[in-house]
C-alpha cells in the first residue's frame, strides 16, 4: 500500500493579514488532503503603510510595561483579530485571551511572551476556520531557561503530540521552557517552527507559503525583473540566505535538511505557480551554471602581515583565539603566505576594535595590521559552476569591464560559491555586471 503523503504548510504574515487571505489559505489547505499540519505567522501588513501585529505587540508591551498609555496599541491589535472573526463569522471570542494578555503585559511578562501572542491568537482563529486542532507551541517547542532552543527535546515532544493528531494548527515563532516561560526565535522565526513540525511528522514536503513565487536569482531592487530560481540544493539555499536573500529564515534549513525533506517556497496569491523547490539533490535537467547572486554591504577586513607566518605552527589557532576571546564569529578568512585577512561585519569591528587590536598584538606579535572598513561582499552561488569551464574568466572580466575593483576573493571549498569583496559604492554595479555576464549572456 502506498504511504499516505504528509505536508507541513507554513503561512507567513502577509498570507494571513486579513479575512480575504484566510479564505485563500483555506482554499489552498483544502485543495490537498496531505496538508495536515499548518504553521501560521502573526497577521502581517495589509498594505505598505500598515503595521505587522508583531511590531504592534512589541510596542504595546513596551508601553504597558513602562507605565505609558498602551490602550491605543492594544485596541489596534484587538481590532485586527476581531475584523477577521467578524468577516469570517467565526464562532470564537478572544475576549478572555485579551484580558489575560493585558494582565500579563502589566505584570511585565516579558517581550518574548508579548511578541508570541501574535502567532498564538492567529493560530486559534485559523484552527477554528479550518476545523483543525489547535496545538499550542508552548507545549511542544522546547527551550532551556536561558532561551536556548532544544532541538532533540522539541522533536520528541512534537512527534509524540502530533502522532495521533490527524490535522493541527501549531503557531509559529515561539516555544517555552520547562517552567512555562515563553521564548521566541529571532524575527521571521515561524519558518523555523514550520521546519521543526515538518521534521517531527516526517513530512514528504515542507511548503512555505509567502507573498512571492519563490527565490529570485538576484535582488529585484538592483536587477530589473530577475529570473526565478526554480530549484536549488540545501547548500545553495544556506549560502544565499546567509548572504542576504531573505525569503526564508536562515535557520529553517537545518531541521529539514537532516531528514532530506524538500522545501517548496510558494505564493499564496498565485497558488498555481510552483515557486522554488529546495532539495538535497537535483536532477540533470535542473542543472544551471549559476543558481543565484546575493550580497551585503558594510563589512570590515582586518589584514595581518607577519614574515614566515606560513611556517609558524599554530598561527591561525592564535588568530582565531583573538576573535574567540572577543566573542566574534567571522565571515571569511582569505590567506596568503605571509598575510591573512579576517572579514567581519563593520559594526562589530567598530564596537570592539580596541579589544580586537589588543588581542591580535598580544597573541600574534604581527609585523603589520591594516584595516579596511569599506567592504561589501557579493556571492555567486551555483553547484553548476564546478562543471562549466570559463566561468571564472567571465566572472573577473565582467567586473574589470565594469571598473569594479576586487579587493578580496574567496572561493568556497565546496565549490558552490565564490565571494568577492568590493567597495560599498561598487556593490550594485558588481551585482549588475555579474548578472548580465553570467545569467543573461
Ligand atoms: N511574527 C514574527 C515576525 O514578524 C515571526 C514570523 O513572522 O515568522 O518576525
């Protein structure tokens, strides 16, 4: 007998911003009986001027806990949910919930508790609308008392709880510690919750429904109408998300990648579009030389020079120690024979520069240290780069033709990415040159 398919579907805030979107979500869920586990975000913006419920909650809590007047913000939040209830004629009242939330805010229950209520209330409404069971994330997503996420305990609790639950709505973004205190993931963390649910129920697919039809090959604010990424590997997703392609929370990949559960990014407003599929391996037909181009500005490079660095045993260990003792994780470490550079976010460098310099001098006794604080990083990702010759030549030629000076090059050891450092002001120019030469040509 064929195994019954299971899909976990996460719907982002823009997909659940109002009653009209709730209806679209219901249609999507009902169109496929495999969509049994649903993870919602809090209501997002209904228009560009609108506010996300999560932002309203943070503000309302700040007001309530500092003794300021919070009624206006609380009323706005209440109305967002009440409008959905009224328009969908749901037989649900959130009055008792709002009374509890108000008391908790006045009792300083914490910012994370406050923010989590957006997903909590939305999941109650969505569960009622779909006729699915509501499962509170506080019961199943586990954190320790310091707010560190516990992945294996979560997997245990979630899979046990959902084992005999055919269809459920589990709010995204938060969980709790054993004492019941609420903890949240970082912003956009419902993507992570969706991935955890997908893992726990051994889903065949993790669908992530949002307001765009998947990943684009480059940032549309830099490239006009860029091509879409139809398919990519988990490794490529990780590279692109880390480098700023912001469709999916960068930590959402881990729970599903380990189980080999594919992720599909889809558009709630265009459900016929297959969006982007992310899998462990892709077929030969899906092979393209360049998967995506992404980047970020505002990095700093600290370059250390010391004669015969290459033969000094333990030099790199001491270098890393200097960063470890200042609690800094770095981005890249390009090296030569007698020089090595450490690339890190510029704000982090500015904040800790005296301490970093002191550690470097004490531990390494370098000949020279130079710092460049005008650095943007651009990464070209593509598993296909390995097998196509001439890519490197095109890569560097196009930047030369565009008069972009390359300050640093780092070819990832897995050969699916190549990162270059350029001046911040050359950032957009570099991306345009690379896109035109590598993708359009
Ligand atoms: N509502 C939260 C946020 O705005 C979490 C999420 O949407 O994933 O960040």
